[in-house]
């Protein structure tokens, strides 16, 4: 399988003490801890391993620079096929929430996708997940459809959101 193009350098945000890096196999144990407390139907280790091998998948982690071990504060996984991108996963450790880390990850990812000529970005979000919907709306995403009873654990609907890259807006700066 061909190597995936990844950024040459880590993306460092000194204001937030966060560095964004491509996800690696060694990150998965830490990621699973966040995944398991973030979603009713968390992904398994093998799903993350598959994403690392998938040439269309771009997984990144945000590491908090102030701890010795550089704790993983959050992660994002996006597929890019031709000009169409799909956000598959985004989560932030509960201890790091409401500090602008998801916004930072999304901002990084949208720049990354713009650099690879993505034209449109899609995602699904639970109808009840107002926090995430507000986050995405801050970047200019809007509701474009509904997938009825999409989530198997509770048959909740998914709101499909989309963003034309030409319309992406900058959310406020990380604090
Ligand atoms: C949704 C999630 C990723 C947000 O991460 P975060 O780092 O706390 O988000 P940020 O601090 O970057 O917040 C950015 C904006 O998102 C919205 N937001 C985030 N958390 C919110 C909350 N608890 N209530 C309301 N709005 C919220 C706000 O608009 C916020 O801007 P503001 O702080 O200026 O009001 C995080 O809560 C999480 O991991 N949740 C569980 C997993 C999940 O739902 N993932 C998304 C799947 S589609």
C-alpha cells in the first residue's frame, strides 16, 4: 500500500500548548480511553488500526505539550476521496473540553483538506448532540439531511451536515 501524504511538520499552537500530529499505532490505547467515555457505540482497537492503514483516511491527534508524556487531548479522523471529505470521528478528552481543542483540530483539518483540494466536507452527528452541532455550525457547516434511526444503540437520527470549502468560516481563536 502506498504511503499516505502527511504534513512535513507537526502543527504547533503555542497559545494553547497543543501540537497536532499524525496518529500512530502507539497512540491507540490512549485514544480508546477517550473513545470509550465519549461515545455510546465506541470504535474498537481494530477499527482504529484499519484507519491507520487506509490510504483515504487521515487521522490526527492533538497532544497537550505541558505534561511530560504529552497526553493526547483529542483526535480527528477524516476520509478524503477525490474532492469529497467525510469527518468520521472527533473527540476530546473530558478533562480538556471547552478549551477550544475541537475547534483547533477542525481548523487544522479544514486547512489540511483545503491544501488537498477538497471541495466539500460531510459528517453525521446525533440529533441530541447539540455541543457538536454548535461546534460545526461555527465553521459554516449546515444541516443538509437526516438519516433516520442511523445509530443502532438507541435508533437516534443522524443529522447530516455539509460544508462547501469555499464557504468555510474561521471560528474564534483558541483560548
Ligand atoms: C463535541 C466535542 C468534540 C467538543 O470538544 P471541545 O474541545 O470541548 O470543543 P471546543 O472547546 O473547541 O468548543 C468549540 C465550540 O463548540 C461548541 N461546544 C462545545 N462544547 C459545548 C457544550 N458542552 N455545550 C454547548 N456548546 C458546546 C461551542 O459552540 C464552542 O464554542 P464556545 O466555547 O465559544 O461556546 C467534545 O464535547 C466531545 O468529545 N464530545 C464527545 C464526542 C462527540 O460528541 N464528538 C462529536 C461527534 S459528531
